[in-house]
């Protein structure tokens, strides 16, 4: 099988000046919700000759959706994201044929409440997992926390509301905004709200060693949250040593 598959842009959604989503049509092999692949474009190299420039991005869609969607942040001065940001419906790009990643339903350990803690575009794999529907039979409750800098960065609200309406007593969504007041959510960072108990109070549930936690976001959030959770007696989940925490840094 070829390492790369050519895809075509179906739609582009510009959420803000730097946050956007692309929906792609491509004949990819089967993959699992929560996984990621690499997107690539042929761009001029240092010597002028074109070279394939690639970066990893998680699928936002469930695998059965019939399309592949990616949530991307524009990096000013970067090589790949400015070119991705300029794509229009009908344009082509390349996707790695083989998906990767272990932030999947099959790899998450059992627990009572599942806490999905994310920042920025790293909410993508959690939306994929929730839309797939495989989590509901395994956990009594799911908490989806999403941390951003500004309220306008709380995107995919239509999808999140639809998921909540489909499972009103099961899925709790908690947005965090760190750099401006925001009435519909908590202020500050996720680790701080864990440390002072605000997150658990607003959810009405305790995060204990009986819980399962998945972390996906910027490395500082992952490190800080992991330290707090380990102090509470939770441990990283490994195949050779089962625990309660799965994590993935998002750059």
C-alpha cells in the first residue's frame, strides 16, 4: 500500500483568524476514533525544488462519517499551516495512509467517570471518540473539559450541543477561558481548577483513582495535570502496568 493517499478538500471552515477546519475526501484505510494521521503539501524547498512538508493532525470525525476532518491552528511564519489555511474546496493535499495513536476507546482503561481534558485544537480526538458512540456503554459519565485563551476559540459548539442533547445525563461539557471573562464556563487553566477543586464542584463529581482520565493538549497542561493526578494516587496507563491516565501532547 502506498505511504500517501491524495485527498480533495470538500469544505473549509474559518472559525477565527487563526483557527480553521478542513473536511477532506480521501480513500484511506480503516482507522479508529481518537487517532491521527499526517497531512502534507508539496512546497518549495530551500533550493527551490518542491518537497513534501507534513505534520500530524487528529481526526475530528468518527471513522464512519464518510469524510475526514481536521481542526488546525495557523502558525504565523510556519511552513505548512499557512499553505493549509489557503486551501479551497477542490484543492488537493496528501494524507498518510496509516493512522497512528493510542488515544482510542480500546486503549482507555475502565473506570466510573471518564474525564476528557483538552486544550485548543486538541479537543479534536475527543470529539471523534464521543461522536463514534463507543464510550457510552463503558462509563457511567463523561466530562469533557476544553481550555482556550479567548471565548471565540470555543468552537464546534453545534456538535457539542448535539452530543449533550443525545446523552443529557451522561456528557458534561466544561469550557475554560484563560485570558478574558467568560460567563458560560470557568476562568483560568484546567490544572488550576483541579488544584482548587472548582472543576469537580461545577461537575458535581470527584476525580479519584476510580476515574479514568485522558489528557490531550499543550505539553504544559499535560505535565501540570499529570503531576496533580499522580499526587491523588492515579497513574499513567501502560499495557504492562495498568493505570488510570492516558495522555498525548499536541505539538
